[in-house]
């Protein structure tokens, strides 16, 4: 399935803002998402991701700026746009007393789908979510991971062209996350455009063709994950835990060993070309760190560089 | 895929369907509150207390006691349906299960969610109204052709409470106030809306207070439709209920919109 880059963007935002009273949650963002693309919004809590998602879902309207979805204005064509997209919200929103099947069927009604279609798709989607054997159970009895999968299944009842996922794997164990990712790959392969917000870098690296980093309501960088890492971080990182010493005081002395360095409360990060070589030189110079970790640079480092904060903050 | 804009007006029916589907799963409990309990009152009060009343004072406002309270029980059942569907269920849908938030990610607008909800309340109130019309006729309290309007009046009484209460529940952040509304609002209203004895039984200074209570107008209107009476007061009662329903609907559009999409 190929998508031409000159086709109409699925979503285009120009100078979009969202204000709640005095508080400006989104302060002028620009982006365009091509059909079939997996596009990520990376950022810490409070960066404006969820507000942006709600606007892109044609649920809330921008305070200013221009936003089109499928080339349409959501302020005028909201119901039509929402009929063509699926939303996986941050929190699960089911009727807990109803069965899995009824929750999906009821949602199909909201899209005004014919009953036979709803019934077929419900069976199909329960299969897709690996939940067929729980179809008649109450949603209340499901585990967190199962509920997330059901949320994704529900969001697909109208065969959306665009699927918007807000923190899809928060709170899930690694196994449940990988199962979810696998389902999302399948959708991507089928040509569904995905928009994903996350504060997990590995998730962003795995799932996104392209992403933007948001901070304080603004987009601070945009690009493919590997490109962002290449542009904003060194090849490798050497993490040092120095034990009892105050990290601040040693930062000056370590400066000459790295292209750049970040001092965190519990460790010092040295951005270098080769972590091996740098560690050897440190040993030669008489440094005896308590613990060391050598790794490749990640989106976390990009984020730290761009915002001065870690994603968990 | 796309739908003509003109058909948008009927989107609320999809929200109505949700309630119907939900009710099909959970209807059993409502039989007790909407059918058995009022019938129990009718038996115990209408026949039991009615016997005492007949012995001592004879008629109440020119009616036997059974005929006097039969219309009250439709009015109070419609009222209880209206409030029962509105406080906790709505707060749950906007705050705990967030199922209304899910609904507005589909083609539904907050307005559709609201209209669907109120239409469902009206549907149940009409069903209750039909059932009680038969009971009222069976006990001989149907003295006017206006009884045929009882199903609609039942819906109006339900909506006069449901609409403002849905709006309120969509507005508040917690259910702290709900038990107080029950204890100091609903329970006294149920007992003192000239439900079980006529307004003439109250001391003179209290009568205007009783007439200020919303349910009083529901009881009086339904009683007039059963037993007959002059048109002017009936229209006044109708107007009070219509203002409550209409005002509640307008307020609900504001609070639900604010809650769901801003």
C-alpha cells in the first residue's frame, strides 16, 4: 500500500491554539499528516498533547488557527469527520455493566451502521482483540490490558481511515504492550493513518514514521525518530553514577570528556561518539564511578536536549 | 460515508437506542419502583386509609380517597422516574464511566446525547402513563376524556424534573449534594405536594408554599385530567411544568457541552 506525498493531508494544522480561560494549553502548532502515515506526539504530561488530540478528533474546537481533517473544517463538518475516524482515549470509557459485545454493538449504533454490519464487525473485532471467548462477559471483569484492546476494537467499528490513540499503552505490562503494538502494525499495514501520543520513547520509536516533540504547548522538533536522534543527540551515551559526590561539582571536570553532558539528580549523562573509548579514558584519568551504563542515544535524550527535562518529570 | 447535514436532526435517536439497549439488560429493578411500589401505595392508602377517611370525613375534595390519590401516584411515579434517571446516572456518564465522552467521539454531538437521554425518559414515562391510565380507569377514577392525555402529561412531569436535573448533574464535580437534594428536596416534595391530602388541609400560611413546589403542579394537573376541573388552573400547571422542562433543556445544552467538548 503506497501513499503519495502530494495527496491531501489527513490532518493539517496551521497556528492552532487552544485556550482554557487564562491557560493556553496549545500555543500555535503547525503540522501535516499524510495518508497512511504513523504520526507521533511525544512529550511529558501537560505538554498539550491531549488537547491537541481532542481537536484533531473533531471533539473540541481550536481557539484560533486553522485546522482541517480529511480536508474539512471540523467546526462545520464535525459529525461527518468523526464518522470517518476512530478514537482511543487515554482512559477506558465503557459501560461496565454491559457485555463486551453490547458495548461494541452500541457503539456501532452511534455510527448508524446497519445491524447486520454491526454484528459481523463485532464478532470480527472481538477476534482481532483476542477477546472472543469473553464476548458475553461484563466489561467490569476484564484486566487493564484487555480493556485497552477492547477500546481499540471499539474504535474500529466504523472502519476508520484515521485512528487516534492517546497514550494507548499507559499502565500496561510489557507483554500486553507488545500485543497492542502488534495490532497497531496490522492496522498500519492495512493503510490506516495512525496518530499516537505517548511518553514512552520506545513506543514512539517502534510505531511512528514521524513525530513531533511537544513541550509547554509548542512543537519543539519534528522528524523521523532516527533523524531526530541524529540531529539532536550524539551516537552513544555513557551514564555515570558517582556515588556520594555531588554531581554538580564534578560536571566541570567531566566536561572535557564529552561533546555535551547532562546532570540529573541521580546520574550524569555524557554524550559521546563511543561510550567504550570514553570510559577507558575516564579510568585512565583516575575516575572510579560507582556504576556505569553504555547505550545508544534515544528519543529520551533528544527530549532532554530540547526541553531540559526528562519525560517522566 | 458522509451524511447529509439535513439528516443530522435525527442523530439523537442513536443515543436513545443506547438507553433502550441498556434498559433491556437492566429493566427488572425498575418494575419494583415504577409498578409494584405505587400499586402497593394505592392498595394500602387508597383502600386502607380510604376506609378510615370514609368513616370520619367522608369525601376528600368531593372524591373518595381512592379516587383522590390514584392520580397522585401516576404523578409521583413520573417524578421519581425523572429524578432517578438524572442525577447519579448522568454524573457517572460524564465523570466515572465517561460513556458520554465516548459518545461524542462518534458523530453524536452533546445535544444529541441530551435529546436522546430525555427522549428515553419520556418514552418510559409514556409507558408508565399508559399503564396507570388503565389502573385509574379500573378503579373508576377516570371521569373525564382528558384521561387520554395522561401518557403525555406523565412524560411532561418526568421531563420537568429530568431536564434540569440532567443539566445540574452534568455541571457538578461530585455527588456530595445529591443525598441532600433527596433528603431535603425529593422526599418532602413526594409527601407534601397535595399528594395524599388536599391543599385545603394545610394551614393557610403554608398553602402558597405548597403551591410553589414543582411536583404540586404535576399532581394537580394529572388529577384535573382524571377528575375534571376548570381549564385555567390546568393551563397554569401545564405552563409551570413546561418552563421547568424547557429551561432545564436549555441549561443542559450549556452544561453538557461544557463538560464534554471544551
